[in-house]
């Protein structure tokens, strides 16, 4: 079989992205992030779908142009079916359907979470290619899961969050600290010159491999309220130490469960995925598993951590090889399990 060229389209949340992949090699990966949500401290679904409508054509043009291909070289169109915001998903899915009809090529539906995980199969995603089975800590603004990845299409969720996702915790605490949305990367940056042992926040205590992050947020909220009463400038004066301490608490909570999963499953290939996997502290702690637990770790390149269409295109490529196509009646799905 000739190596297929797949156009991937991702529009599940607040990034409009299009990518072209040739087998497992990414030829382009264009992303238009929506700045408008910064003013609201979180994604406003109605505004997100409108922005996707504005961005989708230019982003697809950009991806095709940067890949240096012609439209008629595309073998299939892969799009995110879910999970995500319905209005946002509809823009990408409807565009994908129209384009597949006009180019007369097949359509492939992709699960966004599978995309985050299978981004590791992109040719240049990691220093070394990931091997199955592996454990994947998938941490984004909407999800926190430990997934046992037996092969590309056989995955089992071993544990997930009961309330907020790890990225949501970063973003909500960032808002309490007066930082713009999304705050994860800002907290990461500010934490670099802070003392992570300065403040202690409540660590979640849950059985098994379940996560919870709402308690950390509440603990930070009450602490700040108390300190601001004494000193109104408390946050500004201690911002770096606050960020470092919050980051340490969230990353610890993730690592405790990931280590339990390694012990339980005896799987030593460990990967991270999703927007929060861009976090430098988390990356450092994952790397430490190599010496402390004899693990092999897989940390993706930054462009494949936050939402991007290359991760949708790689799943498209794998499904194309299996002949797994969608039809024009496929509907998007806000909740869509892996
Ligand atoms: O995967 P993603 O782009 O979108 C979702 O599917 O949710 O993840 C976005 C999340 C946001 O919560 C953002 O704050 C977080 O990833 N994030 C980070 C960092 N970069 C992005 N969190 C911590 N540290 C970072 N460096
Ligand atoms: Zn995502």
C-alpha cells in the first residue's frame, strides 16, 4: 500500500488546528489559538465555535501550503469526533465532511484522547519510538487519566479524576493568582524562580488510581483569602513561591498515582500526553522514574502536547491502514470514551 497522506482537523476546544501527515511523518501542523478567552478566565463555548469558523479555512490553507502538497494528493480527512465542546466539534466535523465530499476521499473519525496518546507514534514525537504496552498519564485541561495502552487500538483507563482535571486546577488557581487563562504555562514559568517548599497545600487522599484536584484549589483559595486579609499585596509579593508551591502540589498528586500504576501493572514504559505534559516540573519528575523505578520514559515534543491536529492525523493514518472509515452520518460527541 502506498503511504497515505492524511489531513487532520482538530477543533474540540479553543485551538483550531490542521495538519498533514505522510504515514507517520508530520509535514505540517498549523495551530490558531483563540486569544479571546483570556478576557473571561476560561473557554466560552459560544465564542470558541465562532472563532473556529473564522480560523478553519486559513488554518487548513496554511497546513496544506506548509506541507507543500496539492489538495488532490490528500488520501483521507481525519477529524476530531469528541470528546469536546459540541459547537466547536461541529465546525471541524462539518468542514471535514464537506472537504471529503468535494475531494472524494474517505473520512476518518478520531477520539481526541486517543489522539493525545497516539501522538507518541508520530515519527519525531519522542527521542526514541514508544513501545507497547505502555502506561500513559494523559493530563489536559479537560482530562486526567492513567491509561494502559496495550496497542494503538486497545486501551484501558486505569484511573481518572473524580472532579477537576489537572490542567483545570492550574487554570483555576492561576485565576485566583490573577493570571490570564490558560495559566498552566505561566505558573510553570513563574515557578522557575520560586521556592516550591515555601507553602504547603492539601494533598488529595483517594483510594486506588483515582485523582481529585478540587481540594487543592479550595485549599489555595482559603489560604489566599486569609493572607490577603493581613496583607492585600500578598499575592504580588509572593507570586513565584506561590506558583512553585502550587505546581509541586499538583505534580506530586499526579506522580503518586502514576507510581502506584507502575507498581500494580509492572509496566515500565511510561509516557505522558496532553497539555499539562508540557510542564517542566512534571517532565523532570517523569525523567526521575528512569533511575528510581527502572522505567523507560517517553516525553513528547512540545508541539504534540497541547491540542494539535498532528495527533488527529496520526490516528487517521493508523485507521486508514486498517480501512476504518466513517460515513457522512457520523455525529460529533461531547462525551466519547476511548
Ligand atoms: O491538551 P490541551 O491543550 O487541551 C485540552 O484538551 O484540554 O491542554 C490545555 C491545558 C490547560 O489547562 C493549560 O493550562 C495546560 O494544559 N498547560 C500547562 C502547561 N502548558 C499547558 N499546565 C502546566 N504547565 C504547562 N507548561
Ligand atoms: Zn486535548
